[in-house]
């Protein structure tokens, strides 16, 4: 039997022309970005935790409506992560129409999250909470709240634009399943970050 079409050995793959880790450069680039961004959010959350312990931290959020409202925001974001899973699954099967449908559903969830978050911000600003002042006590609460939630909301907004670009391009054959999987990695990361922010910033600041 001829070995002319045998799979290249690991040594040959490392010599060039192949991907020794079987990971595309797009996916590898996204994983590197996620690791670096995770370090950024990790540092901010550690700083928030230190400031919370070192100061007389306020608990301004009532269970209703503040925590209920933020819980709805969380449910919306988690639901968008589920629709993203369906989109990636359709892309892997070559179903372009299904992929576009689920990605646009994900975009809708992201937009709804941004709208709800903006409404919450507007309400808190009218109560006197700003990045430089706080009606609840230490002004550091306002600074940390708007820094963490603002940076996360910026990531969501960027993700919505990214998803729209991929959805349109995938429908026209410009992008492939790997591109959908890569944007899915970004979106799941954004959702995961919120699952740290939500309990630390909201639940631990609930009035008792």
C-alpha cells in the first residue's frame, strides 16, 4: 500500500505549512485576546474587592426594583449566549440561513441588554450617582460601578457590531464557520464576565 497520501507526522507539521495545534490563526488570535482581556477584568474586579473591604461600602440596591431589573438584564444576556450556541451549531452544518437567524437573535439580545443597562444608568444618574460622586456614601462606589459596568457594556456594544458584520458576511459567503465560532467565543466571554460583575457589584450591594 502506498504511503503517498499518508497524514504528515507531527515533526513535519512543525517544520511549516501546517497548524501543529490544529487551531486556526483566527481562533488562536481570539483566545489570546480573551486571555489578555480576562486579565484586565480580573485586575479591575480584584481592585473593586479591595476597595469594598477597605471602605465603608454602601448597599444602595433594593431587591425590588433594582435587583429584579438587573436579574432581567442577566437573563437577557444569558439567553443571547444560548442563541449564539445555536448559531455556531448551524454554521458547522453549513446552514447559512439558520446561522444568520440565530446570530441576529443574539444581536437582538445584546441590543436589549444595552438598552436596559442605559435605562438603569439614567435612573442612577438622576439619583445623583456619577463616577465622581455618590449619594450613598463613599464616591468610590460611583467610580467603580461605572468603570466596571461601562467597560462591560462597551464590550457588549462592540460585540453587537462584530456579530452584525459576521452575520451579513456569512450570508454572502464571505465568512466561514470558523469566523462564526470565533465571534461566538467573544460573545461567551462577554457573558462570562457579566456573571462575575452581577453578583459582586449588584447582589453584594443589596439592602438587607
